[in-house]
């Protein structure tokens, strides 16, 4: 891909995978078999076109990924799992397809800047809309009655905890964009102020609305994971720039900006009412997840090697139900631990295969911090997002919702492509 700044038309083409998660918004994040299959088909088509028309002609990576995916599907077909889980396998493949397009686009640093900003605009606009929708009528989600979490912000998902994960991602993306804006050098102080006010207005707005949504979701783990990821990114950014001698903001400016964010976050916390505060106070009293972990751990023991197949939660409860946990298993429908949930469905072999694919990608992103001199903020932010999603996944299942999985795959793909270039390539 050319190092030149991409044209608007070319950028729109590379941004096309965003259509997939955005189209799932009115469909509760694509959490229905029909929606998942249709949107996954679009993702496969876009990935095929990207591979065909990409200047890099990167055949090795798509072929290796396609081989493992086809083998995974073939084994599922042999086991008879596709009848109940074909949409799950399609969603998983769509993650790979979206990540691949992001990876190809990520080879152009200027294109990454534009795609990150557009992704932030899309996610930030959803954060603002969800906040206003909840403020106007908490019992409805964009005009539709909400069957679950009626007192907590959940739009556009059915679960407030899933919403906390997604808006936590938007918080970190906003903070990354703000960091780049605030740290850029300027010849005159007035130019710095102008840049912060003009360019920083929307990232700041998106950060505050997204963070307020995390608070209003009343997700205890979501709030902790988001706050930790945000703090980690800020400290990592400051330390990185200090080590490179490129910290252009004075301590007073950084402290003032951080103080404003803390005050606003505190005001939002108080404005959220008693719901989040009560849930935080009762954090040690809820044993729901302990019961679920114990119950679903026994499901792993039944099929430890290959698991029960993707989509098996439709019937795996029948294998582990007892009089003591029957009510809970019927109402939850999830293990509330994405790692355990994957282990149940894919077994040790599937888990090892997933780790074999993901860990080298994440390691490549981390090593990109040493190979590049510019736009490393996006790499750090991506790793913080992975930390956020992974940590919240210990007590929830947001990655099981297609929209969250696809959005995460897109961000990881962009960062993986960006990390490929060496330090001498300032594209």
C-alpha cells in the first residue's frame, strides 16, 4: 500500500468493515442467528475483495487462516455441531475476516489515523445516543421495551454488562486520540489551545459520554476494568514520552486536565443515583457467578478435549442442571466467564488453537512499539483495550456478542497492520 495519504474514496473502501458491527446495532448487537449469518456473509465478502485488490497481495496470511478455519468447520460438521451452532462458527470467521481487512489497511499509517478517527466517531455517536435515550426513558432501548436490566443503561444490547465493555472500548479509543492531540508540539501557546479546543472537542465529548455510560450500566467489573485500562494508557503514554523526551505538555496542564476528568467522573458517579453505589456495596454478597462457575466447570469435565461445540449453550444446561441451580441456569444462559464459556464449547484443543492465533498477533502489536517511532499511541491503546475486554471477560461474556467481537477484531487488525512497519517507515 502506498505511503501517501489515502484519498477519501480509498479510505471509505477500507472503512467498509465498520458496516458489519454498525448494522448490528438495531439487532441487539447481532445476537440472533439470522442477523449473525447475514452480517458474517458481508464480512467474508469484504475480506475476499480486500485480499484480491490489496496491493500487498498477502496470500500467505489469508491462506493459513482459511486453512485452520476450514479445518475447524470440518471437524464441527463431522461432530454434528453445525445444526445448532452454524451462526456461532460464522461469527467467529467474520472476526477473522474483519481483522484481516484491518490488518491490510493498517500498513498505511495515515490510513490508520483516519480509520481510527472514523471508528471513534461511530462508537462515540452511539455512546451519545445511548446516553440520551436512557436519560429520556430508562425503560425503553431506542423505543423498544427492555426485557432485562430495566434500571441500567444497556443500549443497544440486551445486557448492561455488555454495554459496559463496549463503551469502555470507546473510552480508551477517545483517550488515545486525545493523547495524540494534546502531545503534538505547537509553535505558539495559542495554537496549542486552538488545537485542543477544535480537535479535542469531540474526543473529549465521546470520552465523557462513554464513561458516563459505563457508570450508568452499573457494571462493577466494567467500571473497574475501564478505569484501570484508562489509567494504564495515560501513565503508559506519559512514561513513553518522558523516555523519548517528547512530552510537550507541562505538568500543570496534565494535572489540570486530569483533575477536570476526575471531577466530571465524580459528578457522573453521584448523578447515577443509588443503583451503582448499591451494587458496589453488595459486591461480596452476590454468589451468582460462583454458582455458575461451579456448574459450568462440570460441563468442561464431560468433554474436556474437544468441547461440546459452538452454540452448545442451547442444550448443555440439560447435562449439568440440578435442583439447586436449575432456576439460575435457565435465566442466565451463559457462564459469565468468556474463557470458561469457550473452553466448554471448544475444549482444550480449540482453546489452544485460539491462543496459537491470538498470542502472536498481540505479541506483534507489542513489538511494534519498538519498531515504530510514530502512531504508537494506537498500539498502546489497542493493548489496553485487549486488557479491558479480557479482564471484564473473566466475569462476563461480551465477546460472545457479535458486535463487540467484531469491533475488537477491527481494532486489533488495524494495530497488527500498523505494527508491521519498521521504525524507519514514517508512513
